[in-house]
């Protein structure tokens, strides 16, 4: 998620902008808005914090759904970017971006499914929910390709908003959760390995 945030959301959001300073400002605003949105979502989801002593199944499940919301939010502007790529007439770039994002979504969908299976969801329900988080991407693609002139200006803000949502969940929930039970070093290496794998996929697949 951290690598996807950096290389699939933040960097493309900056590159889409025509003016570097303006693009940077838009990305800053988008990231902050995305983080605030997830913070509000977190506060109005009835649960206790996962790291507290009175953690229970319902609180763990609430955090997983916060993670699923972040993944879903992140998928929409990626689909929008693919649609804009095809809609602008550059089929090669659009196809490369679509393939790269599709391959990147495999581990994301797997993460959603495994998290739900841990909470005793059935395999079919876990698969269906993971599938639904990805279906917002073709929806974003259809919007992007249909109204490319409208979608292109809002694309940097959408990508940055998704990046902010992802960063909030990564910092507030995922990393603290992985550093419990004296597995800090293993979790750190997990972040490093996951980051370089996703970085390699994002860069080599466009």
C-alpha cells in the first residue's frame, strides 16, 4: 500500500499537473483531505482502537472495513487515470497503465480477502467483497474515457485524495498492528520487501 501510494498515486498526480507548483499544492490539499476523510470515517465507526487492551472482534472488524474503504477509494482514481489515458487517444500508454494497475491490484485484493477470512468470513463472501473493491476501478475508467476533458483536471486531486486515505490507514492502523507481539523487526522487513516489490511492478509496468 505504501509503494502504491507513492508510485501509483502521488507521483502520477504531480506529473498530470502542467505547473509544478500548482500540482504540488493540489497534491498537498488532496492528501490532507483524504486523510481527514478517513479520520472522520474512523471516528464515526463504533469501535475501540485495535491496540487497546480491551480489543475485541468487532473492533478488529471495524478496522478491516476501514482498510477496505481505503482500498476502494484508492481504486477509483486509478480507474479514472486509465480512462483518461485511453480517452486522450494514446492507446499504448492507456494499455500499459491498465496492465500495471491490474497486476498491482492482485496483492491488494488478496490482502482484503485474507483479512476477511481471518474474521471468519466465508471464502465466497471474502472473494465477493474483494471483487467489489476492484469494480469501482472500471467504473472510474468508464467515467474517465467518457468525459476525459472534465475528468483530466480533477484527476490530480482524486489521486492525491486517495493517497491521503491510504497513508492514514497505513500509519494509523496497519504499521502499528504489525508491530505488536514483539515482531517489530519482521514487520519492518515485511514493509521493506513489500515496498520494493510493488515499486518494481509499478515502475516496470508503467
